[in-house]
């Protein structure tokens, strides 16, 4: 079994920063892309940032220049550094990863989510 566990959410004032972590554990052979999604109340889940196994990132336009995604392959962990946070960044943030437990067979896994609230 594979698990993704997020941490690092919380309450922060506008303009502040938070760093989210997503640790994968269990029977892992290889991890391809890792990503962060978010879902605000009453809205659809949206992609925030994704990073390939080689470390190439892509971002939603709404977070470019403010958020940075990274990963530590030795620790099977992805990070999301969020700076200059705005109230509209308030959402539950979910980690997502494409993981194989044996060669050639990949599945998509999701974490349980971590709440980020930006408010004064």
C-alpha cells in the first residue's frame, strides 16, 4: 500500500508564507509526477503546481511568481512554498502523485488534504 501524507497547512495573514509537505510512503518502486491541487468551498478542485520526476515545474497562472514546487526524490517528498498569500488562496490543498509499486504499473494517489486559510 502507498500513502501520501500532507502537512504544513494553517492560518496565515495576507502577505504571509506557508510551506506544505507531501510525504509518500509504503511500497514504492518509482514516483513520476507529483502535484498540488486545491479546492475552495463551492468550487472545483484545481491544479496549482506539478513537478516531473526530473524536477521540471509548471504552475497555474494564479500562483506563478508566488508559489514554488520542489521535491526530494531521496525522501519521496514534495513541497509547496507559498509566499505572498492572498485570501483567495484559502482552500484545502491536496497532494497527488503517480506512483508504481512494481515496474510499469502506475496508479494515482491522493493525500487527505491540508487546510490553508489566509485571513486577517
